[in-house]
């Protein structure tokens, strides 16, 4: 019986990670693993460029062993901007000359949440009185706002203090256009959001004509613009378990629920589950309550942790234009807060191990450390019957700054990786075509290929910059 060679190609990567479906069911442009690659730079999905790195915004941290508990960009009405960082018991101001400690004493190690209103920066931390900073005065907000508010939002020309320990379902608002009046009847006041449900508010975001409010197990909307018109309604029962995961893009709200990342479109009542394909990763998160999220361009970035009491050293990155997910790993960078500098198009993160601001997507290293990459394909299907399929060769075309690329393969009959080191001979970035193909010599209907720059097959120690442009194998079958 005659035999013929049939090439099986992987030529696109823009589908991102799919860990929910079986490897042989995922689309040809999806992978089982995709660590530290940036699909936004992929050239229409034809390559896998390594993501950009993370750099210290200032070399010296304001505190060396205590995490950042909040960061913010305060933009005044004259369009000047200043960065602020909260750490331990202090608030610090960043300028080109360095950092300055503000004259506040805060309860230690509380997440600080900020808002801008009436040309002032206001902030709360769930323990202390509401504070403010502007060009004229710095100190505690007057007018008796609630002590220990956990979150803060601006809606209907008012500041809203959301949840305290004693009133976990209450949102309290100031008088219209006056953040220093919280007591005037028929102007200032409060609203209790389903106070008898045994749940607590976990945050909120203004969205067009409503203030969306989250509890752990439900989402509500407050509507109205005046005291006599304020009213709440239950939207859905998803809820948000991570207060700092809430982020808004064009009036659409992303948030982390217990079972995944949801998108609540503007004016909608029901959210859209965005994270089905990365559900195994979502389920592996040790403590969802400390996850946080940031936005930049087309990306929603969710920082998460994998060990009890651990730091958010990994990010799930969603391209919300295409719906594709990738994963970034930051062994030297723990993240516990973000802010997006719209003025300069930069994303910053607060370090979970030091009082420091980290710029995300800057340079080619993570604070001087190598960026680790790992990619694993779906299962290439050679068709039935299995016993007549022989995977003969594998080829790789890549541009790389490393002299060696490591390829592993798996089939129905090979349960462990058989790793092959591909010596490229030069560390100069250029297009490499492996002219001497790797001899696979293995049987099976399905073939999976893993690619990294390290002998460590988990991708834990991989060098910078691999641009994969094509991987394919020859399968020999009976004609």
C-alpha cells in the first residue's frame, strides 16, 4: 500500500488560551498554554511576540518591605497630573524630583481607594475618615462623611461613600456639588442596598445613568439624580468577590465573580461571562478577594495568586476586542493595585512586596530579570485510524535572541515530553529556519508541541524574545 506525507500546520495564534475544552477540540489558532506572549503585537496572529517587561518607575521604594496599598493619578482642572502611592501608614507624592511623604497618618496596611471631585483628590481606606488633597488644602474632609468607608465613587454630582464595617450595605452621599456637606436634609443622605441579605457591598462604578453596586453574590443599580428619586434594583446574581478587579471600558464594566470574569454592558441587566476558556485558571486562584485588575488599550489585566497567603504574581490578560486570553507570569513582581495614566497612555501597578510603582509594558525585562515564555499547542489531528499514523518530522521557523529553543512533543502514546534542543547557533535576532528537521518518529493520531527557551518544560526559566512564526509536522499515512 502506498504511503504519502501530509503536512499539519499551526499558522495562527490569535485565539489565545483554551483550557476548558479538550486539546483535540480547541480551534487551530488556540493553545493550551500561552505564557508571557503579547497577541496585540502578533502581526495578525501569525507570530507569538514576547510581551514587554515591567520596570521600576522610581529606583528606590518608599518602603522596602511593606506593600503598596493604593496608587492614583490626580489630574487637576488645569490638566497637571501627579502620582500618589499609599504604603504602610503613609501617602506619598511622586514628582520628577522624587517622592514626598504627605502629612497623613493612616491605619496600616489598608487598601486605599481614590476619586477626583471638585478638583480635589479624595480617598478612603475602610478604617479612617475620608481624606482629601488639592492645591489649597490637605487633610480630613469636613462635613461628617462616614468614618471607615471602604470604597468611593462619584455619581449624580455627588461623592458616594460605600460600605462601612457597621453598615456594610449602606451607600452615603454628600450634598450636590459639595463634598464637605454630608448632613443637610433633602440634599445629603444615604441608601441601604438590600440590607437584610446577609451580604456586604464590595464596590461600585458609575455607568451612564446609574451607579452599579456589587455585593459578593449580587449586582444592583442605583438610579435617579435627586434625593427623592434615588432607588435601587437587583440586576443579577453574579456579584463581585474582588473589589479591585472592577474596571470600566467605554461604560462597560469588567469584574471578577466567584466563577469567572464578567462584562456588564452599559444599560444591561445581565452580564456576559468572558472567561470560559480559562476557567481552570480561575478555579486555581487561591484567594480571589485580593485579585486586582488594570486596563490599557485593548487589554483587561487580572492579577491573581496561586498560593494561600500569596501575592498576585500572575496576570490573566484578556483582549476584549477579540475575546482571546493569554497569561503573564511575574516571578519578581507582585501586583496588588493598578492605575492607568490616560494622559501618557501608561499602565502602572503597585508592588505587593515594596512601596513602589511598577510600569507595566516597559522594556524587555521584569525589573532586570528575564521574561519567561512557554507555549503549548492544541492537539494536531492526523485523522483515523490511529495505528497507521506516524509523525515523522517537526519544523520550526522563529526569530529569536536566544541561541537555543526547546521543543517538546506529546502524542496519544507518548505521555511524557521528549524534549529536543534546537541549536540556532547565534544570539543575533534574525529569522531562523530549521533546515535539518527534528526526527519525531512517533505514532499516534494526535500531536501536541510545546515550545520554550528553557529545558524546564513548565516555562519557569525561559529567556527573552521568541517570535514563533510556524510550527508543523509531517505525518505519514497509508494512501
